[in-house]
C-alpha cells in the first residue's frame, strides 16, 4: 500500500512539474527523436537477443558434446 502511495505521489509530482514547465507530449516525442533514443533502444534490444541466442547455442553445443562423450566412453 505504501509503495502505491509513493508511486502515485511521484507521478503527481512529475505531472505537476511538467505542467508548470509547459511540457507537452509533443515536446517529449521530439526529445526522443532528437536524441535518437528509440534507435539506441532498438539496437540494444537486438544485441541482447543476439547474445541470448549465442548463449543458448553454446549451451546446446555443450550438452551435445557431453552426450557424445558419454556415448563414446560407454
């Protein structure tokens, strides 16, 4: 309950500050486009997915090698 109250208070403070400063949703989208944040996020997510896929391939290869070692030793 306290976490919700804190979260709502933070949102209210940010909204009040944005209203005082005259910040509009259009200004925010312009800022995102100007700083190329969406491109950075997309590249970061794609790199993360590539690393995850490489890790899965490495784990599968390791399991396959272990299975082959067991079969050869038997």
